[in-house]
């Protein structure tokens, strides 16, 4: 902070004295957040000369504003022009990497000017170019104000803000400190008002110029030796930098600047929350609830509310207490594993991360090396991210037992999409020896699996249906974490042949249906019939016609940023295998290809299919994010681990009563984005077969049970939508014929959010 600096006791800095002007700038830059300069001549050589100070200033979030005259070097003019026009190509320049800043500013070649342009384009340096409104003179100011948010230091100097002016000339500088006396305060206040008047372009005595209008300081044109300082080349600048005085006070300032950089470097190696504002309030509450529950917990959080950030923040808060982090993350798919790796390593800065799945052929050797370090007693930090399928494998389990035993009490287990944890194939490898546990899911319950639900609740130390932390979709929408949406359920009729086949299967299933329990008798034959009937609904031919009508209604020119979920085929369990089964992919491809062809024939829009066997999925997602694709067609691959907040439209052609699927899918499209005010969801539902069943009470009852499964999704979507009343009214007639009170269901659904 500015108040902590050792300012010259006389508040004066002179060339050749114990307090050099260079020392003043260095101390001020290392302790400021703002720097306003009212100048005559400016050269970026000054920034290069003061690279240590500017590195600290910029890394701490500093912003610089300059008013300069209209005489520049060609290189500076070009950099300012590129920066103001956002025409930048700089690489390897990162304001979160202190060494990157220092090294970039310490050179004076092409990269330096690219970085200068970048800083201008990102408004870290703002420049206004002026000259007198009347007369032939130039701006010749040499004053400025540094600020740290609380205090300010102003100065008035004889030297130009150039390397030449700071080192070659005999110059002096007087400074003023706000905390010192009334005169200093008045000077700084007056100077600030004067600067703001000029910078805000309200000064009637000033003419404001575009950078293209500036005069280039060419010797032959001006014939003025004083302008040589603007035309230094890299070699000449190096010579001037070698003239830095061997002054005791200046050496102390340089040492302090280097120490500050080392401190920043040390901070960079530590984990940190990825956003400067820190964790959201509800994420802090999740951590406190988890700690209170003996560091065990199941977090039920709506898709899009930051489950990953919430869990990694729990690790971060514990790291602050214990000065170490050791955690294992389990996920269902490789796509989700790679997403977790990016969040943990790139955003939170957790190092020594190991990706354990088919995407990393070296995971076994990497995990072995880590394990041997633990065996040798080295207390190291690490993050292991694995798919459920890899984790339950013999090799991973053996290494976990052989190498990690000494760390069991320190390791935190994070189970993403925690409903997978209760799967039958996972029961034998549940890591009860890891005491710190976080389960994450938008829908923790396992459908039709009481044993699995009990196992989840017991393992994560919570009661069924009551979670350690809950952040539901209504709360997220109300708080602006997720965007608002409009919901349009669309009724689709079966074709005659589909209806006939559907009824035939239903009548056969009647023989195996227990009306008291509402369940079918368990047998392979019954399961086969159920699958056949389900596929008739899933693949109803009129769904494609309805989809064409929806796109037509939206309009080809407006149909962008869209997800289309096509009818599904065979389901599979990610805990058993991280790869999608071949027969599923074959069926998926046929259905998606058909939809793709029909949509293209009708609208010629830019689309791509997105399936488990799509090789270039990452490239497709990039194209979609950048607006080069209008729509993605998928089945389940967009359910988990895909974050594209631009998505505005979602069309569900697949009929699913599985809460996990439809809640995940809705969450995909409700993520907020600066260019999206709200989302729009279309949901296709196959109309129950009333005309043939209403004379048969048993069939009607069975049809009602089937429809109720789908209706749960429709009501769940409708009650949180912006057009709730109209959505429910659209479903009213369907429900009336089956004696279902849609509004009673809606009220019950809303009660879940109280």
C-alpha cells in the first residue's frame, strides 16, 4: 500500500541525489491499483524500463490512464492503433502469471508491442491523444496520480515519461501524499479534477485526436534532438537501462519489487477460487453443512448451478485449514472426466492431477509414481480424476489398496452424478475406508431402486430425500443463477399401424400386470414386450413431422443455438463401461441420420450429430459455441458434462419419464449467457390411445399409469416456466380424458420447492 512506502523525506526526487525519480515510479507502481498520467511526450520505453514495477502493478489488477501529446514513435502508434481496434495476436501473455508479465515487458521486441496492444485492447491501459485547440504547440504536461483504493500519491515532474527522460536527463520530481497535510490533499484533488475533465473529453481548450492523426517523431521532420528519446531501438534502450544508478535507495526499491514478484509467484502455485469475487453464498453454505456433517454429504443441486465449483471449493476451504489437498473424483464418462480436469487444474490451480480413463494411456504409470511417493512418506498434494468404470477395475483397486493406505484419512472422495454410486455393479468396490465424502447430483434418487437409494443415503450420511445441501431449480432461476424459460408441450399422435402394434403389445402385457401393486411380473419376456412398446412411443413417426413444424414456426433465420434430443434406443450403465455399446451406437446413428437428413432437406441449416462415437466432439462443441453450427442432434451425449451456455432452444423428441435425464437436459439449456435473455423448450409427448382403450377399464388404467410417468416430466417443466398457465392448459384436455387433475399435480410439484 502507498502509505507503507519509504518516500523521500523531502518529498523531492532529483537526478544524482539519494532519491532518484526512477525510484519514485518503481515504489508507486508496486503499491498502486490506479495510475493516471497527464503527459507531454510518451514512449513505451518507460514501461519497459519500469517492467518490474509494471509487472507488479498489472498483476495486482492495476489500470493506467494516460493523456499524451500527438508525437509518437511508429511502433507505439502502431501498438495503440491495434489495441484500440482490438486487432491483437499476442500469445503467452497472461495477467494471472506474474513471470509472463515481467518477461513480456522486459523485452523490447515484437512481443513487447503485441503485449502493449493487448493491454490497451483490454483497457488495462487507456490512452487519450490531445493537442491545444488553438495554436501550434503540443501537450507538455508531466504530472500524475497513483492510487491504491484508499490513499493517493500525486506528483509533478520535469521529465517526460520515457526511458530517455528518466535516465539520460537531469530531472526532478515533487510528490504529494493525501494522508500528510491539507495542501497535498488540495493539490491532488485539484489535479484529479483537471485530469478527469481532460480524459472525459470535456475540456474546451483541447482538441482530441484519433491515433491515426498523430505525428510520427521522425528526426528529419522535426530536427529536434529532444525527440531522439522517442526513437530508441532495442539496442540503444539496453544501453540506457545499463545506466541505472548504483543508488542505495533505488537498489532497495528494486529488491522490494523482486521480492513482491516472488511472493506473487508463490501465490500462483497455490490453489485459488477461479473468480475474484470468490464462492457464491450458497456454495459457502454447502461447505459449512458438509463440515457440520462430519465432512460427509450429498449435494442435490440443479444442473447449471455449479456442482463442480461447489465441491472443489470444499477442497479449497479445507486446504486453507490444513495446507494440503488430496482428493479423488469419480465421474460416469470420459467427457465429464476431462471437464473436471480442466476445472481442477486450470481454474482452481490444483496441480499433480491424474486423469484415469481411456483418454490417458499413461494413467497406470502416473498413479503408480504418485503411490510410490506416498509409500516413501512424502506428503504431496494430488487430484485423481477417474471414470466409475476405471475406478472399479482390478488395476485401480489394487493400486488404491497398495499405495494410498497411509492417506485414507486425508483423501476426500467426490462422486459426481452420484446416482451412479448406487448401481449394482459398484457395490463391491464402495470405498468405505475414505471418510471424507461428497456426492453430487441434480437427481440423487435412483429410480425404482430402494436399495440403491438407501446405500447412497447411508454412504453420504444423510437421510433419504433429505440432503446435506440442496439448491433446486426454482431457487436457481429466482436468483438468476439459471435463466428463465418458456415451455411448450406438443402432442403427437401415433400412426394407425403404430397404434395397432401398441395396443397388441398392451393387451399381451395385461396378462402380467398386477393392478394392486402397479407393477409387471419380472421376466425376460415381459421386459422384451415393455421395450418394444416403449420404442413405439420413442420412435413415433409423427415426432419428426412435429419437429419440422416447430423449426418452421421459429423460422430458419432464428433457429440457432439449438439442442435437439432425438428418440432414444437402448439404455446402458456407465459404471460398467465408459464406452458406449456398439449396438446402441448403430441404432443411434440410424435415427439421428434420418432426422438430420429431413431437417436439412427442409431448411438447409448447419447441424452436426453428437454421439458417443463422434470422433471430433470437442471441435463440434467449439464450432457450436462460435456460432458456426445452428443445432446439435444427440440422444444422451448432451446429458452430462457439456457446458454451452449460449444454447437457447431445446427440443425433446425423446419421451422419457426418467427424472435424471429430463432434469439434466433442461439444465443444459438454462445456463445463463450475456446474449440470452431466456430459453425456449419444446417437448413432444405421444397422445395416449384413448379411442381404443376407453371401453376397456383395465387397459385405460394401464394407459393412465404409463401416461402419468410422462406427465411427471411435463408438470415438472411447466410449473417453473414463464408461461406456466398456458402450458398447463395445453395439457388439460389430455388429462381430462384419463380423469387426471393436472392442477392438483402442479400444486404438488410446486410444494417440492417450498
